[in-house]
C-alpha cells in the first residue's frame, strides 16, 4: 500500500483485508473444522493480516517517535526518510525538514565556537610572546614593542567584535567593508605578525615577500584579507622545516590580483587538495596539531570577495614526484572590486526539500542557510527499536515489556515443524502416540528456551508434563488425559513466568493466550531472520506463485492424462475437508507452541519486586474475631456430625427425614467448598494480622491452627461420606476425581499448618501445584477406569447390584478387569466387543471419533484391550448379558 495516497483509504484496505481473510478461513472451516478450533485460528490469522498490512502504514510514526527521543538527546542526524504519499508520509518529510534545520543550527553553533577559538588563538599567542619577552627582559619596553602588543590586543578586540559577524557568516550574511589599500602594507603587516608568532619564531621560519608592481593596490576589506593572509602564513610556517623560507608573491593580473604562498614542506597530495579547505579537513598524515579551520576561513574570505583559492603544483614540480610534490603552493585570485561570490560561502550541500510527489500539492519553497560541515556523519535513517514502538507495546505498556528478544529462525522452524507434525498426526486419528510426540516436542522446545538458571521447581514441572504426555499413549481414558493436559498448562506457565504465589500462577495462566498477541512483533523478527531483512514479502510471494503454478498446470495435465493423474493424486493431498482440518490443526498447534516459546523467552513480570507489602490492621480484634467465629461454626458442625454418627440411621431419618445415603450425598459438595474457603480465611488472617508483637503471632498460630485442624476433620468427614455414598450407589469417574481433589485439599491444609508454625509460606503455592499434579499423575498411573470397574464389581459381588451400562461406557483401560470379572460384557458390541468405540457411556470415553489403525493412534490401553478380546473365543464366553439391541 505504499502508493496509496490517503490514510483513510489505507485503513479501509486494512479492514477489508482482515475481514476478507476471516471470511475465507470461516468458509473453508465451515462444516469440516469444529468451532472451538476454527474461531481462534481465524481470529489469529486475521490479526496477522492486519499486522502485516498496517506495519508499513505506522512505521513512519514509530520512527518519528524514536527520532524525537534521539533529537532530545542531541542527535540531529536522524532522518525518517519516508516516501509515502499519504498524510503520514507528508508529516515524516516535514519532520525530516525540521531535523535538517535543527542540525544546521546545531552545526552553526558548534562551528562558531570552533572558528572563534581558532581566530583568538593567533593574536593571543603573539601577545603572550611579546609579554613574555618583556617579562624576561629579552626586549626592552620601547614604543615599538608596546605598539606591537597593542596591535595584537586591538586584533583581539576586533575578533571579539566579529563574533556577531561570524554568526552572520554561518547564516550566509557577512558585512564587507572594502577599502583601497596597498598590498605591500597588507603583506608587511601580516608577515610581521606571523614572524613574531611563537611557532614561526621558534622554528626560525623566514618570509620572502614580493609585490609586483610595488605600488599594487586593490579594493578589499583589509580586516578580512588580514584574516586570509594570517591563516595562509600560519599554515605555511607550520608545515615548513626549521629554517625554511615561505615565499609570498602578489602580482597584478587582468581584473584583479593573484597572491601565491609557497612553503618548503612535504606538500599536499592531489587527492587531498580540495579537502584541506573543509572545516576540520586536513591532509592525510597531517599531524602538525592544526585544528583544520584556518584554511576554511581563508576560503570563506576569498569567496566573500568573489575570488578563488586553490592548491596548485609548486614551481619545481618537475623535479619531484608528480603524486607527492615538494612544498605546498596556495593560489588566491581576488578581483579588483569585490563582487558577490560565484558559489556558496560553505561547501556543505544546500538543504533542500525532497521533490514533491505528483499527487501532493506543491510545497512551500524553502531556503536554507549554508553552514559549515559538522563533525557528525551523514544523516542516519531511523529504524524502530527491537520489538518496540508497535501496537503490542501500546496495548501492554509496562505490564509486559518486550526486552528486545531477537528473532530466531530456528525457533520459528521448530514451531512450524511441530505444527506440521500435529497436522499429520492428530486429525482423524484417535488420541495416542501422535499426541504424545507433539506434546513432548513442544515441551522440549519450551524447556530449551527457558532461562538457563532452571531451579528444581522447573525441573519438577518438566518431569510432570512429560508424565502427562505419556498418559495419552498409556491410557485410553480421554478424560484423564484431558485433565492432565489442563494441569500441564498450569505447570508450563508457572515454570515460564517463574510464578511463586497464587497471584503469579493466575497471571501465568492468562499470559499464555496473551502471548499470541504480545509476541506478534517477535514473530515478525523471526520471519525476517529466516528470510533476511526485506525479503519476507518476496519469499511469501514466490511461495504463493510457485504453489499456484504447480496446482494449475498439475490439474491441467492430470485431466489430460490418466497416468499423470494417478501420479498427481499420489503426491498432492486431498483438497477437501480433510486438508482444511489438517491446516487449521497445524496452524493452531504451531501458534500455541510459538506463543509458549515467546513466553519462555520474554516472560512477563507476574511477581512484585521486593518483599510482599502487608497491610495489617491496627487492632487485634479486627482479624481475630472473624477467625474465632469461623472456628466456632466448625465446632458446631463437627458436633452435628458426631451426633449423626452416634445416633445412626434412625436418628438421621427421624431428625431430617432423609435416608443415611441421601444425607451423606447432600453435604459432600458443600464440605468440599468449605474446605477450599478455609484456605481463603487463613490467607486473609495471615495478611491482616500484625506480626511484630509476640502475642499477635501466638494468637495467629493458635486461631488458624485450630481452624486447620478442624478443617482436616471436615476433610475426613467428607471422605467418609463419599465412602458411604459409593457403597450405596457405586463409584464413578467424577466421584473418584472429587475424592482425589479432597485429598489434595487436605494436603494443602497440612502445608498451611507447617507454614503457620514458622510463619513462612512462600513455598506453599508451588508445593500445592506440584502436589496436585503429582496426585493426578498418580491417579492416571493407577488406571482410574480400571479402579472404577473393580470397585463396582466388588460392590456387585457384595450386594448383587451393578450398573452394566456404566461399565460399558468405560474406556479400554477397564478391559482387563472386565475380562477377569465380567468377560461377557466384552460381547456387548458386535465387531469390537466393547461399547467404548460407539460412543456409548460417559463423555470422555476413548476413541469416540478417529481412526485407531493409523500409527499416531497407537495406545497401550487399546492394545491391551484388543489382546483381551482375542481371549474371549478361547474361553467360550457367552452372549452379552444386557443384549446388543439395547445398546445404542
């Protein structure tokens, strides 16, 4: 969109592009991709298209922001360099013009200081030399010596007066006061001043002055010409050898005067002759200590009179090397009458605005003041900070700073490879080996990218995640694998963001999905690292054109020749719904993996810096009274529990009108919630209680300790209720999970007791997460579906009651138990002998949809179930006891 001349039109194109991308993806995914997969992929790719289209549109704004910051720090050489014809491009060009003007002013200021310093040095040196001679008694304080010192002082006064003139020089305006003067007088005065200078005097350099004709006169500004002569003679004396002779020759020429100053120094190379007249410009190898300003001032004086100055070959050049003649010969041609200079006073390129764009109105003509060259280099184009100055920075701000994480092509390729593996292994296949490989590969990538100082917590999280990934291959029960996957998300985010508190754990869970948006600039840097700067669009364009060419000509030839058609069908995948689902799956998994990679490389700060700020209350009863009242409620509840246990079934039925089974079922969920809320009460009490007084610490330990002990009794009561309810109605997956959850809450309460004894609980959140994950992994290792089947069959043997339909809804993990205890149930589904494939029973049964014969669907639980079914015929097991017709 670089040629679009309207910002509004560009915004419209961005909206159209993102909406069009979303519409195309939604159309492709309709009917073949589930909504929970198609919606996030569509939104993510639409955001990517918007980011791609808007990047060039907002880049000048980010560059101007960075340039303004650098200019505030004193760097005026920055340029945006935008050529866009829209409003942002015109603003960028106006910004560059402002930067050039500020750079000109800054150069003028610095050059003025340098020029004045150089000009003040020469008369000061001469004046100091005269005064030293007087102080040392070398010369007598006669009128001649005093007048010489007075002349140098007057020159200093004139130079100070010329400060304003020098500022006008840099602006291209300098007053010229021409007078008719004798060249002999001008040269004699300049030579006298140069001869008394400490440099020429110490090196015994003499001056040979020739004026032809002797009465040669010219109309010049004597002060300016004196500046010219002083600088030329000082330069010649500086480069002449000790005892050398500087020849000064002024002759008349048609229309003016020619002045030549020749020294006996090493000379100036032809390549350096133009450069010596630049400010701070010196010849190669010049180490005589000059500042490089004298010849620049000499050129300015010459140009101010409308003349010319140059370095020419010395008279005896025929006897020296052509490339390195002996001696330097400066030639100045001045007109008889000063006239406007024929070229700019300074050699710096004129500051001009860029040519107007044909679609833009004619800009206002700008004039620029010439100025001397600056010590700074050429204008520097501004590029954005790594990862900074983009939409993601504006959205997240200080909450999640991008720390300049460089783009890594290897991470991008690894994420794409994992996405490709998921696209091949996951769709149309039952959960098994393929899912484990995808999860392990993603975990290894994230673990490698996490900070190098991995502590034991991160290693524990990594091991538990590997265990949950293996569950998908070892166990056929999809519900336990899903729970393990959710817990793995908690472990991964906690390890990446280095969470140490409940707050950090919650923020880490939110950070992973947000990393998909926060990491878009980093993803762009990864693409540039893969394709090379400026080649990403060319790479994408080449890939699209190549794919289009292969498809078009391949389809044409396939329709024209049957043999080629068979080859084409074998190479090109089916372009129907299957390919669309695989593409969506690959994009989703690859995006999730890259988001986790960015989270590992650039985690947000989820924990407060420094010690936790507590806000205790002023009076003890403010926190102690609520805790003691909660303790009292717990005591009353436990008293009721004791009455129910001692009174038995008759007491419960007489008091509540409920059977004992109904009574225990009614309160289990509430007890679980009460146990969880106890942790909240303890946390609030620990936060609000003052800890400076020993009495306060004792009351905190006692009140919360009693509450925790009572909570453990409640946990035991809840587990006892669940045991009674299971004996009455059987065990289900949900009841088993709730029991494990209640046990985990009990362990957390024990951890709170331990932390309360030392009043240090920073380790508790991590310990709670690892304990919960370990319990769930232990449940998966224990084969929960087999546990459920075994418990219900034990109840069947004791009471004769069993829900065969529920047993038929269990996964293949229960096949071994059924083969040993109720093998006839394996005959209930024709063709497989097990209802799990048809989808009957609880949600979460294995393999509800998907091919189990592909390599990625291999599962140890299903493999054992198949072996168990092979034994049915050898055992002579009869028909299904519930009838296949009654099973959906």
